[in-house]
C-alpha cells in the first residue's frame, strides 16, 4: 500500500471517529429531558434567566422553572412547605449554611457579589441634592418617602435596616436609625453588649414615611411612578431599571456592604426576624455580612444531574460573563463554604476549597 492510500485511510478513520464523538455528544445532550426547578432570590432574575436561556440552547429538551422571591421565603418553600426543588440560590449565602445544611444539602458555594445603593428618579423630592454624605438627612425630611423590602422575607430588607443602624456609627450620629426606622415602623433596636440587635416583628406597621414590600424589586414600580422617592436596593436592580429613568447613588465605605474588610463591624449588628413570634422555628437571628450570593443543588433534587450541569454552566466562563452582564460581580473561582469534598466532581474545577 503506497503512502497516498495510507494517508487517505488515516483521514477517513479520523473523520469517522470525529463523527462518532460528535454524534455521541449530540445524542447525550438532545436525549436529556426533564424540568429543573429552582428557588431563587429576586435579585438573581436577570442572571438566572439568561443562564436558563443558554442552558436551553445546549439542552433543548430540558425546561428550567424558576420561582423568585425573597431568599428567606424561597428557603421556607423547601424547609416548611416541602416543595420539590433541584437548586436553591440565595442572596445571602449564609442562609444556605444555616437553614439547608445538612438536612437539605451538603454543600454551598459563594459565587457572586452585590452592593446596596439608593435608587431614585427625577421625580424624587430633592434628588438634585442627595449624595453619599447627606442621604439620611434627605430621608428625614417630612415630605420624603423612602422604602426597603421586608426584613422578615428578603435579605435586601434586613441588610437595608441593618445598614441604617450601621450608619449611626459611620456618621457618628446616634439618632439616624431611631429617626428613620424606629420612629416610622415597629422595627426597633437595642444594645446587646457586643453591638446592636434589631427586632423585626411580624407586623412591621410602616407609617406614611416608609414603604415596605416583600422584595426589593417590588419597590421599583412605585419609585418610577413617583409614589416613592427613594429605595434602598441592590445595585444590579437599579442598573437594570436605568432605561426607565432610575438613577442611584453609591453608599460610602462600609455602608455599601460589599467589602469583606468591614466584616468585624458588620458582625456587631444582628436582626431578629419575627421577633414577636412564639414559634422557635420561625424566629431567626441574622448577623450583618457582606452581600455574597450562594448556590447549591439539593440532596433530594429530582433532576440532580441536570441541576449540577446548570450550576456548572453558571460557574463556567460563560456563566461568569452572564453574571457581569447582569451588573453583579462574579466570584471566580467560586468559594466553598464548608467541606468541598461534598461538591460534585463536575464542579470542582470552578471552586476553591472550604473555609
């Protein structure tokens, strides 16, 4: 057999092998079917919707069903109402550690960051004057209405309330929390020896000066209509509404809650959810922490393999670009919050070891 024939045969063999590999991958992808069920924080809407669209392109026979709410409310769907789910994505990674490990999942990874801002529009009273130094003074004006989400159901809400308490020390003004929050709602604060504990009862009883909604995203229509002057929300939510006339100011230093160097200050402030409840399973204590998102696949996930592939996409370079496009900061590689040996092998390349 001459060299020319050998070359032709070799090319044919390589081509057939390549077709075989391609056919296997196409078959294995297209043959996958089912529905992935995700419970997630509202502030992850843009990020997870875009990831689900890309996942659908790669897995045409797989549906992704995402239920958005405040992170606490989402977790209660799993723990209290026994809803079947594959993935939980929380705006506070600590909630997964505290409420889902070890009974509902065995691992958790920190994979994205965000920060608090004050959103407003040109309809907002005194919006031409507000800045990172005087915002609490603007909020305190009698004709101004500001808002945040429910601290009993949404991390953005308890972070907003605790940020206002943190502002007392940041601006060396002990009256900020009392004049803005305690005077206008049933939410109170008291010293506890190491710092301050904020109590959020079941009935928050907001006065006319404050608007409280179940989650931060629900504040935006009122802000855009002019019914609300200012909203304390995540930066990505404000960014996504810029086309509707929403602007925002950045909070200074530790108040933006996106920098781990201030963790020692954050830990001095805690919040008791449902502080008036007699149900020990309902009352929870949360310490203030940087705004870091966590995600996990649940132990009893009906579509565990597909769910793992979804998280793999989210942590991959394609996913981190989606996170950036959603105005959030990816943590790459992601960081395991506990024993990283529990994390599926397919995800290990995108994750560093546990703390």
